[in-house]
């Protein structure tokens, strides 16, 4: 594994998984990757670039889904080569796993699909490190079964991501105790931006409040995390997916400064 990937999956140091929700263009992804890399390096944080080639679970059928697998993988390969960072993307179906695994450094299982046995086993069999997002509908301890499926498939390196739990209609809450439960199973990542979503709260789109992301990120860092997940966009109000909860570059600065400070203090204290 490349160093930033090993940093996360071997719990060596805080790792940032960040990038735009969906691949809109090659130029935008290269810009975002370069900006985030510089900000992460300045704070001693490892960085894995994230962007999706397809958003298969958009609220409306009319919503932008991405560039598709072939073009999307071309963009991710370009980011990997030109910016010099490892890349991560989602897979939604078992047949996607092998071609995606040939390009990316880390696979990701979306939250809605974390119970899909065939998908988890296919990811495990690829041999790629895999980030499994906890479903909004699951208790933290229930992720032991996703972990079990991945291990039974022969997988060795996995991380689990907390991204909030459904609470009534159009709302998510984060129970910070869940991070402790998840960390017993695997390295744990906190998703600061999806946790402030308001699912399907708009007219066919998901809402959210990006200004709350720093608050939750600080709290998660104080509990103890191995990775931080943030969606970042040059102009979130014009983003084609997850704009309301995506971070501006300025908000990313705030989140990284605060979380890295809390994380380094906790690690000095022996976690």
C-alpha cells in the first residue's frame, strides 16, 4: 500500500479522505486535489483523494450522476498520476469492482449498500483496501456483520465510516459513542459532511448545513478517529451533487486546523 493508504488502514496517523462528491470534470478534480494536498501537507495529515464516477442513489432521476465509469476512471487515474496522491471511489455493483480496482488505491462501499453481500465479497476478493460506510439505518455494532462478510471474502484491510443515523424525517444525528464501537472492529473514519445532510429535504434534492461540519468534526476527533472524510468543492453552491453540505476551501482550512490539533493532542496523551 502507498503511504497515505497505510497511514489510515494501519492507524499510523490521521488521514483525510476528501474531494468533490461527484466527478464533474478533469480540470475541477485536478484543482481540488492540488488544493487539498497542500492544505493537508501543511498540517501533517495524510490525504486520499475522493470523487465518484457515478452517484447511483440520487434523490431524483433528473439529478446529475457523474461522467460514468470509463470517463470517471480516466479522471481518477489522471489525478493519481499528476497530483501524486492515492485515489478512492465508490462501487455500486459487483461487476464494477475489478475494473475500478485496477485504477484506484481504495474502494468504497456506499452507506446504502453496506449490507450487500456480493458487493462486499467482490471488494474483498479484489485485494484492495476498502472503506465501508455505515448505513444510516444501522446501529454501530451491526457493522460487525459487514466486517464479517468482508473478511470471509478474503479481505484484510478495511475501514468503517460513520456518517450519521436517520432520526425522524429528513434528519441525521451522530451518536459519538458509535465511533468507539466501530473502532473496535476496524480503523474508523468520521464523515463530517454527509453527517450534516438533510436527506431528500429539498425539492428532489438533499439539503444540509456545511457550517455544522466543523462542530461535529471536532467532537469526533476528541473521541478518537483514524480518518476524516469531507466533500470539498471550489463553489459548493454550484456543485452538481451534495452542494449544501460540501466544504469551501476556507471551511476545509478551519476543519483541518481544528481536527489536526485535537488529534495530535489526543495521540500525545496515548489515545
